[in-house]
């Protein structure tokens, strides 16, 4: 599996940097965002280093589908029952801050501070 030794999310996925994990398997890791935009804000990241959606190919289809399927289950597990958002930022103009593909899943009572 390809990882980037300088990538923050690769280091988190490898256990080199601690996180508040909510899910992990061989392909993905989900953890609480350290700067949440909503009462419940998790990130779902592939363990495979993919820089952004620009680099996604047909071989990643199942992995991205898995990420989308995990989000609703985790929101339910975390007590979010009245709706949530999936957000995937791509590139600088898309406000992607960490250059490792990641899916934000945010929910909880409104108003949200930033969303």
C-alpha cells in the first residue's frame, strides 16, 4: 500500500500521530476532526495515499464507495439522527487543507459555527 512518510493523514493512519478513532479497518480510518465545524465532525481517510479527487481512478471506485457507506453508519453510532453533510474538498481553490483525500462527515444541531 502506498503511503507518504511526510503526509499528516498517512502518519495518523499508521498510528504515528494519535487520533480519536471511531472506525478502522485495513483500508480506511475514521476519526474526529481536531477543529470541528459541527457538533459531530469526523474525517474518513483511505490508508492508501491519494492526494485528492484529481488523482482518483477507476481502481479507487470500491474504496470511495466504502467511505460513503461508512459515513451514515458512523453518524448513527455517534447519535446524529437528524441529518448530516458529506464534504470532500479538492485542491487549493476547493479549500483542501491536507493533501490526502479525506471525507468530512458533519452533523448535529444547528447553527454550526462555520457551516
